[in-house]
């Protein structure tokens, strides 16, 4: 069965719209998200546009700041700090990737953890990993994870929402994650372990990747390598989440999983586009609302 992230994201956005309107009526303003983009990379421009459209659908106020690609790291950090101290700003996102002369980790660290819309700040990841397991949380699409008191990486939250939509009991399942991005894999592993899953993290260049993937009841791939996961990598009946995003020479988008070859082997599978990617955007809105809530209510 194909899981439509697009449909689930639309359901979430409808719910968040009602939530934001109620907040505005109670507190006198809507959540405010600042999106900072450095340079005019075409892919980044598309991503930012999608995020702003999602925010508009949720009645979240956005400010898009487009900076020249040659801006210095120091200038960019000064700008994030300016929005850190702006009491009217609830969440800040710096669109990645950044130009090579700017350290992404340094910039991420300059954002206040409580305004970290992406959930990438090391303090937030550390806080999440230190929290005790909360296996009794009844996951739903609109509340895929418990409130750990900090923003959580949008990919991890998005996958949990997609998992909730399947209705599958996760306890005892073996989840395998393929990719090299710790700011995503560590939060994802934590959320899955809290649902009593066994979790294995595998590099995309691992020896015998096929064998490593075939043990998975839940396979999550985010390596940005088109065609990485073939039919032989999929255990029959597995749930497959393709978080990869690759632009082919003809301009079309594809994931890391050979969708056509794998869709009849998996019990559930996400397409690209229209799967995990749209859920990441929806969870950015979710994080922004949570940042606003924590600032308003202490």
C-alpha cells in the first residue's frame, strides 16, 4: 500500500490551522517563523517556497530573508542572533545546505534551542536523547510523538506520523535506518526505541547493504543516492520510508528506493515526491507551533 504523505500532511495542516486560529484569538497573534536563505540555489528556493505555502495554509506568519551567497559566516550569525532576541519571533530556520565557506554546525548553534524550528541544535538533540522512554504514548497523525520539551528533527517526527497512519503496533519490530546524517538518525532512533523497536543504523556504503536491509520490518532510507535500495533489499511485508531526494538530469525528482520494483514487496511504502518530504514540511509547522506554545505558556 502506498502511503500518501500529501494526504496526511493536508489533514495535519487542517488541524493546525484550527489550532493557530484559536491561539491568535486567545493570545493576540499567530506563531512567527523566520526563514533565512543564503544564495539562490534552485532546489533551496523550491523548498523555501513549499515551506512558506504550508505556513500560509496554517495561518503561520513567515518572514523570508534572502541573503547573497557571498555573505560571511559572521554576518549570518549576527542575523540569527538578532532574531534570537526579537520577542516577536518564535522559530528560526536557516535553509540548508549553506555555501562551503560557512559552517552549518556553527550557524545552527547560534540559533536559540527554544527557537530551533528544524530541531537540529545539538542541545535539543541531547535533551531528547536524555529523556526517559515514553512507550505508552498513543501516537496519532496529529501527535506522532510525546512532548519531550524540545523541538525534534522534522524528518523523525514525519516518519512517526506516517507510521501512526499504518496502525501497525511497533513493539518488537526491527527498524533499519540507512544514511549518514546523525542529526536525523539519532532522534529517529530514539523515537523508535521509545516505541520498543530494535534499531540498527547502517551507512549507505556498508558491506552487504542488501543483507542489512532485508532484516528490517521498518526500513527508513535517507542517503540521497538514487536507486540505492532495490527489490532484493526489501523483506516481504516490510514498511519502507524513502526520505531521499534526488534531482535527475531531466529535472524530475526521485528517492533512494526503486519504487516501482519495491512497491509490491512492501506492505507500506512512501513515494517520492509526495511521501516523507511533504511530511517534513508539515512537521516544520508543527515545531513552529510548539515553539510558540512553549514561549507563550512558559
